[in-house]
């Protein structure tokens, strides 16, 4: 094992196998990553690490855990029916590779339409490299952990983002909630965790959209006291305009 391999292995804390370590080393050899530091976010499906790019810029390095039966059952509905992944293998490690590529492509689409999201940099096997939202290895806080200066204004902003997603980018996040929105210092909202997102042509798109809207309305109404109105009204406004 080389020094680079062993240093990556030390950072990854024996959570990931040798194949994942080699995938990180590959990204380093390609000049996409220069350094990998500690974990900034841990979930059931992935860990996010703070990294540095070739020019010293901060990067977020999301490494998906190797697929489990539970992951496969829960995520197939977001891939099956997506024409971008028609004919793709969904077995074993390949499913998690597809999921990483799916999030990368969703991020590219979102960013290209001006939806506030981390800029994707690269994807390789079960690793997604993207812009780091935060400073000096400290990520911006989640919406659920933030005290907004003007909750009503932020609610209107988020509705505008959802409308832009659906009617311009023709994409639905499909997992939108206070757990998947970061808040920058100026209360600017940034949407993260795009792995579940589907095109508006997906057979389950409208169901996912309604769930997203209900999640957002519930949080702003119950936690922040915003008079949100009916989530179904906003859903209907968007649904009849989907191409």
C-alpha cells in the first residue's frame, strides 16, 4: 500500500473498503482532489468529507456506502422509470455507482438552470465531488438548525426555487425537506442531496412533488409560524403547468 493509499485509509476510518480507497486515490492522481480531511456529515447512505482541490479550493467529497438490500428497495423507485438510466445495471455495487452518477447529473441540471445547489465537479464509482457550501471545512447549517431573519421571505424564496425546478429545469427533488436545505450567512438557501431527483416525465413525479411541497409547508407552518396557505393549492398551480 502506498503512502497516499494509507493516508486516505486513515481519513476514511476503516468505514470503506479498499476499492473505495483506490477510487479516492484515482481522483487524487487525476488532480481533482489534492487533500482529504475529516467527515463533515454522516448519514445512513453516505458520508461527506471536506477536501481540497488542485488550487486549494474547498470541496465536498460525498462517498456512498456500499449498497444494502434496504437501500436497493428504497431507491429503485427513483431510478426505474427514469429514461436517463434505461438499461443500466442495478445489481450490487453498480446500483450505488448509478446512484452517484444520478446525483451528479441532477446537480448539473439544477446548476445549469440557476437553481442554488452545489456545483458538481466529478463523479467516479461511489464518489461524488462537488462545491463545498461553508467555510474552512465547516458546512453551512441545515435549515432545521437555523434561525432565519425573515421566515416569510425565505418561504417565498423557496417556493420560487421549487417553481423554477419544476417549470424550467423540469426536475423534482423528490426528497426536499428542512434536512436537505443549507442556509448561508445571508439566509440564502442552497438545495442539497439530489440523488432522489427525477425528471417531470417520471411516472411518480407528481407524487414526489406533492410530498416535497407538503414537507416544506409543514416545516414553515409548524416550526416557524409562517402562514403558508394550502400546499395542495401550490401543487395544483404547478401540476397543471408541467409539460
